[in-house]
């Protein structure tokens, strides 16, 4: 009545479990089922314990006695079918040119170690990353490396989540393939996906398998395909992050980034030969860089190069660098390995709104984008921008850097920029909004830094996001966050219709560079602004840019170049309005002071002060009173200096001009030190330091520390003087100022012997 054991190939335990569960549901004992079916108690017991399977007649008697319905009878028949256990071997071949990925492999091997020796729980690993990054290659390589630990075989399916057809594989269809590979006859495969999933879990319950679910669209496509055995390792790849699997199924998520330069070079060498890479190392390095270190792009270029062994790599580099658009050089007749095509499959999976947002984001010129900048480009609200950014990140079309900003791979950016033209999006409007975002928020930030506004600021255009800035710290943080965006925008957004944005933007950003002592950046920025202002032929804008450029050049001791700007600035004076003419005079005076032409500096500062007073601008007049006082001090007229600055300080405080109040305190300290009143001078210097600290002005703090050190030295406090000069060197070194070396030299000179005891003349803001 039963079939004795025929070997390990028989899955008797499954039938035994079904029989026992059915008997218990029917509330039958072994004896009562024996009496109802005519099958002996011992035979039923052997079957329930997995020691035997029933013959066909015996099976019918048991099913009749149990009163099974049609679905249950099918399950009994399938479980009792005599067939050897198949060992599927469905993994694709491991790639011979696989290179690198040491960190990723170490991470996935730690995950897979849970199933070593029948691990305690099911292990599910989801490998995510952008299109073309090598997710499938890594998954297959990993599976091959650990295949010997899974004796019951490997299952593999391409779920077609992101392919040209746009039709992901139905999970039920994938299950039918898996069940067939596990030995289930096609006639015994259930019709519904849920029934197939249940049968799949039963068939794998006691097996140790690797299951590779490649190119998954989303969590719902994957869930029916997960085995339930603690001895199974499931590896999933997807362009989506599949965070739902981590939450509900405890999956471990592994993010895959592009190659490092070293990995990319090793992969290129594996395809074209080590000798070609060694012969032209610089060209090989630039070649993989032009590919963005993206594995698919490196593979395409490697295939092209290997097909032409006589062509030098530097020629390939030249051609790739000159390709417009870049993605044309990374195309292939096989759409599965065409960079533009594989990007398109990720793009088509986006919602329409996220697709539009992606196209606008691709116009961002900087290395990374803040939420507010991205929202302004697309002309959307911040909350909506965050939703779109989350969708794009989930689709692995962008990533995030350590500061939380969003990063587009260069090739993905190139693809998005192509879409802007195809979809006829208004590129100019988007770029205008970005520049306006940078302008209007810089204007607000400058007020918090105590910097004067050189032009009136229009309200932000529609769709531009104003950032909430309430403190100097927040203003500086915003400037730091967006400075790479500004630099890239000024270099690349060169449409003539954007000239006015460029002029205003450079004026608003120069204040940040001045506060930070970033003269090289200021010089580059102001040259761009000056060029735009000259093209617009706007005297006030030309004057502002000339003045700022001359100051920055003088700060870096490029005095001849500064003189060229002053010549241009003096020629503009008759064309300027009074306030603009005063600002120009003030700037000329400052540069002359830096050139140690103190008489001329005093003349121009007084000219500016007279204009401000005539215009009734008490705030600007108070600021200029400090400048006049400083030049008087440099000419030895110390009493006049102190009187003028004492008049200016209350006005400066009333107008909230912390930086210039700090400068006035420093000026008075300088004058009092030269009059021999060292205690009063020290008090002024320390108050100046405090005020500059409140204004986060490290550059001018260093200037005051220089003065303080000379006073400390006069008092015989060599240790204090040395500490002050070292502090000044540290502040200047942090902003790469060449004056840091001088400050450090002064500190070191104290150890060598007596040093100069008088304060060195220094410029004032």
C-alpha cells in the first residue's frame, strides 16, 4: 500500500506534512483514519513521518476518507508524485573581466555568512545602484563564489523591471519557471500567483538554494518570489532602492556606486590589455574619467578600443572629449549595453512630474544641488521638490553627498540635458530662476554679515525659493553651501540674455569672498562680472566690479593690475550718480592705502565722506569716517584719528554696522598705541576682536591680532605676542592668505631675538 524509500530524491516530508495537517483538521486519529480508509495505522504513520509515499490507489482512499476538496487533492497528488529532486543551475556565466569591488564583495560576503552551516534566518540582499553601475555583474559574481555552499542549486530570473519593452515580468510567470526548474510538472503548476508562490515556498522549504532576482522593478514584484527556507540566499538587484524589503522582510540593502579610478583602470586593462594601459597611463586614466568611472561606459569604450588595437589611446581620448553629445560616443547597436538607452529605461519609470523635475535638475551646473536650488530650477515649492528628489534617489538617478546635497552623475546629467531639448522645456527660464535664487538669497545673507548693498534688490521671480536666513551663522552656511554652484553657474551659463543676472550675482557674492579673504575666487568672479557689465555698458555696474577687482588684486599684492582697474574706475566717475561716485572714491582710497600712498588715500576717502554727508547718508558717512581716521593715523595725525572714530562709533552702533565698528575700534587702538597709551590701545584691540568675532570676520580678526601682538610686545609680553601672531597665522591660513606666512614668521622671530616693536600699517575694511 506504500512505496518504500527510494533515495534522497523523493520529497516524502512534504506529503507527510500535508497528510498530518489534513487528518488533524478532520479531527481524526490515526486509528479512525485507518478505519475510514482501510490503510493500516503503521502505513499512515510512516507516511506522516516522511518515511514513505502512498501508491496511487492508497492515495485515493486516503483523500476520500479525508474529504478533500479539488484544490487540496491536487496538492496531495503533486506532493506524492515520484520524481527525483532536480538541482537547477540557472546562474549566467561569471564575467571573465570582473575587477575590483573589494569593499562591496566584503560587505555581501558578511551578509551571506549568515547562511553558512544552515543559518538561523532567511537572508535577503538587495543590491541597488544607477543604471550601468554593474549590479548584475556583482550579484552573479558573488553567487558563483558561494555556490558550493548551496548544494541544492541556483535559480536565476531577469525580472525585466527596467528594459526597453517597459513591461516587467509578471511574478507568476517567474514562479512557473522556478517551479519547472525544481521538478514540478507543468500540469501541476497552479494557475494563480499566490498559489504558485505557496507551492514555491513549500518546494524550497527544506532546500539550500541561491535565488537571484535580477533587475527588479519594485517590492511587489519581488515578494512572491522569496523562498522561506533558512538555508536559502536571495540576491536581488534593482535600480530602485527597495527600502520596503528592508522594512518588511529584513532585507539588507547594499548600495553600489561607480568604480574608483583604480578599479576602472583595472577593468579597462582586462579588456584592452595591460600593455596598452602601461604604454599610455595618462590617456588611460583620462579615458575612464571621461566615462565617469561607470562600468557600462568603460565596457563600451573598452570594446571599441580592443577592436582597434592599432589606435593610440590618446586619439580615443581626443575623440571622446570632443563628442557632442557625449552619449553618442557611448552608444551601441545592442540597446542593452547602450548608455543612453539604459538611462532611458530608468527615466521612463518616473512619474511625469518627477520626470520634468529630473530634466530641470540636469541643468544644475554645479557638482551637487541643494533642495532650494533644485526647487528654484524647476519652479516648484520646496515640499514638492523634496518628494521628487526622494523619487529620483529611490530610482538611483541621483545620490547624496556627505552634506546631504543631491548629486547627478555626469553621464546622467548629460542624458537629462538632452531631454530638456527633446521635451522643449524652457531652459532659459530655468537658468534665470537659478541665478535669481543665488542673487536674492545672497542679498539677504549680506545684510546679516553687515555688508553694504551696492544695488537695490528686486523681489525673487516667481518660482524662486527664498531661504529663511536669520543669523550670521545661517548666512555663512548658505554661502558655503552654494559657492560651488555660483562658480559653476558663472562659468557655464553664458547666454547673453543672462548678462544682467551675472552682473548682479557677482556684486552680491563678492561680499562673502571679502569676508572670508578668498581673494582668488573674488578676482575670478569679479572679472566675470566686469566683462558682463562692460557688455551691458552700465557705468554703475562697471564701477562696482572695477572697485572690487582692484581691492582683491591689491590684497594679493598685484598692484600694477590694481592700477589698471583704478584707471578705468576714475574714467567712469563723471558718469556715476553721487552714491556710486562716493563708493568709487572709497575704493580708490582703499587701494591707495594698500599701496602705502597714504596722502592720496586720505584725499579719496575725504571725497567719499563729503558726498555721503551731502546726500544725508549718515550710515555710509560713519563708515567712511573710520576710513578717513585710519589714513590720518597712517600719516601720524593720531589725535584727529581718535576724535573722528569716537564720533563714528555711536553712529555705527545705531546703524548696526558691527564690522566697521570693529574697524573703528582697531583704528583707535592703533592711534592710542602710537601715542603711548598701551592699556587703552589693548582695550580697543580686544573689543575690536570681539566685534569681528560676532561678524565671523576671521580675516580682519587676524589684522587686529597683528596690532595686538605689537602692543603686547611693547609691554614685554613676548608669550602673549607670539600667541596672537600664531592665532593670526591660523586664521589667515584657513583662507589660504599669503599673509599667514608673515604672521608665523613674526611669531618665530620672537624666539630668535628682539623684533620690531611698532605696529605695522594695515588696511581697514
